[in-house]
């Protein structure tokens, strides 16, 4: 099963401005949540620009990888 069928990506911005114009003190939250159980699998707090890049990479991998491959790849990432 593709990862995007098993997991949902939730990006919560700490403000209204886009990442490019955001305050340097702002923190954005990124969560990968299991669809069936509703449990958080991965969670990151990042500055706006880093959160934007991380979200793009996660969306790409969610669309391309199988669920198990996604967990292995992102479970070993130290960001």
C-alpha cells in the first residue's frame, strides 16, 4: 500500500505569513499521522523555511514510497 494511503501529513504554521516572509522566531509544526489509528508517527518543530522544505520532501515520499519503506526512510532521519 502506498504511504499516502496509510499516513496523512499535517503542517501547522505558527503564523499567517508564508515561509519566505515569516518572522525568524516562528515555529511551524509538521506531523505524520496514521490514518487508521490516528496516532502521530513522526513530529517535527522547525523554522518556517526548513519546515517548508521538509513538508515538500515528505509529500514526495508519501506519493512514491510504500508505507513500510516510508517508515524506514523517515524513521532513521535525524533532522
